[in-house]
């Protein structure tokens, strides 16, 4: 039986998957078909039920998330959205927020474009290393701590 923490993580993933599916204007059957899984299996993710890792991987692709994004959401982080463009280029769209977020997203885009095998965790670590370096060099403001 899952612990309350596990259940919270699964519900967080359910919410993220549902929001992404709606953002993509897809119904549950569309996502299930795209992932190559049964609709009942896909419905488990939106119902907050655990799935096998291989199934999470299929759902990540169908929702346009980088590999490992479901594990990131289960850990309390955000999924990394990716888009497949022409000529095999894969990018993660840049959001218009603050400079740090834009730089972090640009690093994500570059990392995915040159090495589509990086996990969401690897991309997050790379983004943080770049942000830290830009702060050290004075290109980004230091955070008040």
C-alpha cells in the first residue's frame, strides 16, 4: 500500500499529466493511442495510480515531456516539455518570465538539441551549473540569501 507521501506524488503527477493533455487539446484516448497503451492504463495515471517505469516513458513521449520527467514530477519538480521540430531538432520552449528562467530554458533547448538522451535530471543539473556560472561571472544578479 502506498504511503501518504507516495499518494501525494502520484496525485501531483496526475494533475501534471491532465494539465498537459488539456494544454495539447487531447483527450485521454488520444494520449493512450499516441503512447501505444490501453486507455485503462492511461486513465491510471490521471487517477493517481502507480504504473510501470516503461509505461511512464511511453506517456512522457505522448505528452511531449523529456525522458525522466514523470520521475521529476513525482519528486516535486516540473516536467521538462520538449517539441520535435524539422530535421530531427528537439527543443524545450522558452517561457517569457525572468532572465534566469530564460537562460535555464535556453540551456535545456541546447542540451536536448545536442544530446536527446539526457534525462530531465541531467538537464536540470546542467541548467543549474550554467546559472551558477553566470552569477559568478556577474552576467546574472546574485540571489539575496
